[in-house]
């Protein structure tokens, strides 16, 4: 084989090898980019699921506390002078309070399902405090001297509501669970993101 043919053959083989290596590197790069895109899509889906879950949880908490406030207001109507002055007014106020309390229990069940356990326990305490406050309001009708007991029950209910609201606020502020982030690898440090 002549020198020119050898050189041409070596050049052709070098070109083919270079094209093969370039193609292989392109394939590896494309595969890496596809995996990265898949991870990003997984992160977006996880974040969307978590946001939806937090939104549902928050709605349950808001509905519960809104109904608890309505119930407390209805109970307060039972001890107003107008309700104390007439049996019909008192029975109407007591009936309203009972209805509001009955509307609270399905929302309490929803909060218990949504959790977490600490928030569910505080919702139970709020509902229990409302029942106690209602009972004390009914006692004021029969025994006006028991008004301090009603006031104490109202304060206890108010504190239970505050505790529930604080825990609920913390529960919806919690970031995505650790297990979800592990699927995506560590987050970049703030210094690298800047």
C-alpha cells in the first residue's frame, strides 16, 4: 500500500473515530439532560401535590375556626340581657348555639383527618371548650351568680382557639416533606444560586 493510501486510510479512520466519539458524547449529554429534565418535572409535580395538600389542609382549618367563632358568638347571645329577659329569646339563642355547635362537628372531623395530630388535638380541645362554654351559658340563665364561671369558660375557649390557630398556621407553613426532596437530590446552596 502506498504512503498516500495509508495516509488517506489513517485520516478516514481518524475521522470515523472522532465522529463516533463525538456521537457517543452527544448521546451521554442528551441522556444526562433528559434525566435532569425528568427530575425537574418530578420536583414540580411533588411541589404541586404538596401545595394542593397544604391548600386543602388550610381550607379545613379555616372552615373549622370560622365555625368555632360563629358558635362562640351564638353562645354569647345566650347570656345577653335580651336573652335573659325572656324565655323565648333565651330558647332562640340557645337553639342557634346548638345549631352552630352541630355544624362544627363535621368540620372537626375534617381537621382530625387532615392532621397533624397536634392540630387535631387542639381542634378537639376547642370543640370541648365550646361545649363547656355553652353549658356555662345555660347555667347563667338558671343561676345569675354563676356568670364568673361562664367568663372563665369563655376565656378558656378563647385560649383553645388561639392555640389551634397557632398550630394550624405552623402546620400549613411546613415545607415539603423530606422524603419528597430526597427524590431530587440536595438543593443548591444559596451561595451557588446567586
